[in-house]
């Protein structure tokens, strides 16, 4: 576990510089975007907490995106699509990261819909985010299109 | 067999003839274990060299085409075929393997040696009585991928061992013993993979008229595996017995040895073409949750919080699955304990049974020894729940909290892909505020907390409570309505409520919080209160003197504290001299409001008059001596305000009057 943490930390020394900017752009880049009637950029303490949690986790997920182990799914989640490049002992941790990320993402979509006063918009928020995550994915990351995984 | 004899006769004739470049088509050769079709022998010029070509070589339903053996030294004498330093090619299985063989066609006995690069060797001895003994050394498991239709598993590793086949009166017997070293497999998505596998294998099987009866033991002694979502390491061993008949493998009984579990027993029916587990039943006796919880349960059932879940105690379980779908699960907990996020929420010890059937109602009965939610200890309670498919109904459960209880009634929950949905009602039976305040670290206060929340609704990430939570405290009461709890177990946990307080006795309140001394009563409204992880992040609050006739005095210290809260200049400069002259002052009205947004409190006071210097009256004096407290800061950082309040409460320093 420590080995993995160290490996990831080292990998992220370089990768973070690259990806920190990306996640910031991704999370903040929704400014001005609106749903049909609502604001997808809306900010609340809960949304801020979720974004912070996701941003912290991104340090561990970014190498997995880059290696193709984890891809951006069409449903607004992330998915463990090819774990073969991850050492066996760390595949469970990669799966836990994916599950925790998806839990935060589900909460984020719910919370943005709620903050707009329309909890029923959750599916629309999710669909909008799914498109945006994929549009803004780094070249080389794996994304899901028409049910298939393709490398961007 | 008559045909075979005829063909062999031709072969024999041709061998003695020593003819030039003779080719013989020998047709079919059958044996209980294998079948050879299209056997062709081409002899070289001097009869020294030969090439055997086989169109089809079959073992059971598996077959290989275009098998060839090239023999530079070939002999067929006295019905014995010999091939030395030959080259065997079985496309997809053996490429250019060195072969030495001799075979006595009279009694079908002989020996075959195959050697491949990398010290991989197979020795097969066929005895006249029909026994066949194969010894494997460094045999590449990858070849089994072709043999057993498991190519997608990319199997690796080397087998060392012995396979013995013996014909019996009504069938045959096979015994396999050996070791797998450096084994592994991986599927393309990496979700099922193993590396460095070491196995001790001991299998036996007996073929009867209708199928094979088998038994064996496989012990996993080295390596690691990931079978999504579980990471496993060497240690387990399995003993099993069953039957193989018509492409169906029946595991009549299996016993798995696993660290942390006394016994795991199972039976199963597995279809081999295609490979599918048709039915599976297993039982787990005395699993140590501290071992199996983090290794197997958390990754399988709560992967998102794997590193936050803690387990203790024991559980026994039994389950059946049909075509991969669970049909029955029985759990028996013995002093089991579960906690989440460093004991933020915990339950246990928990003892009882939880039966579940896919198509029938069942009843779970659990005795919970206690628990903890944040700083609150929960007492022992009994939980009786009806389980029905994906639904859970609880008629009544009373969870003791200090000297009261949280009572949940008519709780009906159901789980779908998105999460839990449902409804019910909640009541909080009176909890003394003295105990509650002590438990959560608030100043001592008297009173009781009760709640009647008839409309409890649960949706994914949301619990809403229609009704009121009432705290009778400081001779008045505080009532919270429109309670909603969002994302209760995540980082975004937050709570909404509207709070109204009426007729709170300021004397008790200020004494409880060591805020000086104020007599009188106040009403408060805190609307749209949002707590994120129990810290206020948004509200519209207003506190104002309650209507009515009652003594209204404020102490010198309280005035000073209020002014300290408001920052510099909170007391009208002209009155500062007055402050030092008297211990208490009369007042007519107290009023203060705060609209909290984005960490900033927009403050205001009594709303009917603007105080000099664009200030606002927080305390309007009345009686003798009288003194006004005026606020001038209209935007106060909330965290700074809380810091000041804590300093004021904590400070016992004498007042310094300017």
C-alpha cells in the first residue's frame, strides 16, 4: 500500500502540475453554463466540499486515467476499464477510488440539481457533466462513446 | 479394429519391403483415450527416415489438425515402431518438439518422450494392460489454454507432476498429482488475474458408464490474485468431490480453508460449454469479521468506504445462487460490530439472524448492544425487520439516546439502482438537555428535547423530516421544522432546518454561556439554517426581546461582551464613561440580526431607527441608568465572530473600561 502511495505520489509530482490545471479548468469551467433553466455552475458549501474531495482524489486518479486503467464513462461516472496495467495488490485500491469518485459524483449531480431548486434535474445535470468530462478529458485518456471505449 | 489390423499389416509389409519413397495411407487408429484420423506414413529412400502425418488427432471432444512427426531414424521391426530424434508438430500445441518413441503394435505398449526448449518434457508410458502414465516436467500451462478452451485467460506457469490413466472393468481411473509453479492468468480487462501462483494439486477420478466421479484437493501455496473486486493472497486450500457428466461439472461437496473462517462448505453445478455456474450454495461458519470484513466484505459491498469501515465479532452465513442470481441468504451475527469513519457512526455488539429470500418474506431479529453517532452514545435495542426482496419494513424500533430514545415507526425502505427510498415516522422521546449538553460539549443547561416527525422520507442522499423537533430550554422553547439531511455519510453532509425560539430566559442563557448577566426574554428566528458538517454556513437569523412585561437589566460585563462581539466602536463613545460607573443598566429592547452568506454575517439591530454614525441599535437603553449599545460593523466575518464569541465565553479576565 505504501509502495503504491509512493509510486502515485511520485507520478503525481509531474502529473499534478499538468492535471491540477485541468481539474481546476474542468470544475470552474462551467461558469456561465446553464441548464435549460438552471445554473450548473451554482456553488454551495456542499458542492465546494464535493469538489474539494474530488480534486484531492484526482491526484490518485490521474495516473490511472493516463494509463487507461480508468476511463470516463458515458453516464457521468468513471469506470475501471482495464486494470491489467495496475499491480494486482493495487487493483482493489483502484476500484475503491473509482467507487468513491462515483459516490462523490452522484452526490455532486444531486446537489447541483437541489441547489437549483429542482432535484428532478439530477439526470440532466449528470448528462451535461458526462459530456463535459469527456470533452475536457486529456488526449490519451480513455472515454466511452456509443458504448465503446476509445482513446481520446 | 479389423480395419486397423489390416492397415498395420500393410505398414508391416511396406517396412520389410524397404521400398523407395513409399507412402502409405493408414486411415483411422482408435484408443479409449484418443483417436487418430488420416494417418499417413511416408518412408524415405532407404527406409531410415519417415514422416508421419495425421489429419486429425482427437482426445475427447478436443482435436488438432495436421499433426506431423518427422523421424530421421525410423524403424519398424517385429511389429515395433521406433522413432528417434524425431520432430513433432501439433499446430497450436507443440511446435517442433523433439520426440523419441517406440510402440509395440502387438500389445499396444510403448513409450513416448517429448522435449521442448526450456526443459519442458513429457514422458508417456503405455503399458500392455492399458495403463498410461504421463510425467510432466516444466510443462507450460499455456498449452492447456488450447487444450481446455481457456485461451482468453492467458494462463501461464509450469506444471510438474504425473497423470496416471488405468482402465477398469467398467470404465477407467485417472489420478493427477503435481505442482503448479510460477502460475498466473489474466483476462483482457485485468479484472480476473493472478501472478506467481503456486498450487499443490492432487486429483482422482473414476469413469463409470455415464460419467466421471472425481475428488481432489488443491492448496494455494504462493502468489496473489485479483478477482474483481477482491484481492487474494496464497493460503486457501480446497477439497472437493463431485461428478462430471455430459458437459456438466457437479461439485457435490467442497470445503474451503480460508484464514479467518472456521469452515466454508459449498456445492455447485457448473456448465462447461459454455463455462457458467448454474447453481451455487455455500455456507460460512464463524467468520472473523476483523479478518474477512476488510478483505472481502468491504470491497464487495462498500468499496467507496473500504478504508473507513471497521469490523469486529463473528458472522456465519449461508447463501444460494441460481444462474448467478442470489435466491437465499442467511446471516447470523455473533457479537458483530461495525463502525464508519473513525466511529462517527457505529453499531455493536450485534447478535441475531437475518434471513433473506428473493421470493418470500422473512423476518430479521437483531439484538444491538449499542452504538455511537458522533458524540452521542446509543443504548441497546432490539430490531425486528421484515425483509421482502429489495424491501425492508420496520414497524417499531426504539434506539436509546441518553435518557430518551429515537423511535422509528412504520419504516418502509426499498433499494433500487440509485439507492434507498422509503418513508416512515420518527419520534424523539424526551432527552434531558443536561445530559445532551454534557455529551456534545455544550455548557450545562436544563430542559428536554423531544421531536414528533410523522413524515420521514428517505431518498438517495436525502432524509427529510416533516414535523417538529422541540427543545424546551431556558424556560422557553426552541423548535426546528422542515428538517432535511442531505448526503448524510459523505463529505457533503449537510442539514437544513427552520428554527424558531420563543421566550428564552436571558438570565439562564447568559449564565449558561458565561456571557455576563442579562435579565429578560428573547425570541429568535433562524430561517433557512444550513449546517455543513454541523457548522452553520447559511441562515437568516433575528433575535429580539420577547413581548411582555418583565424586568430588563443588562450587566456591565454583558455590555462589554456584546461590544466585543461587534468589534471596535460598538458602544456609543459618549456612553463609555457611564459604563464604568454602574454594575447593571436598564434596557428597553434588545435586537440583533445576521444574514449569513459566503462566510460573512450581514448584521443589523433593532430595525426602527438608524443610530448616529450609521450605526444600528443592538441594545436600546431604558430606565435608570440606561445605556445604548450600538453596532457599527455591518459586515462581520463569520469565523471571526465565532472566534470572538469563544474568546468572550472563555475569558474570565476583568473588564477594562475605557
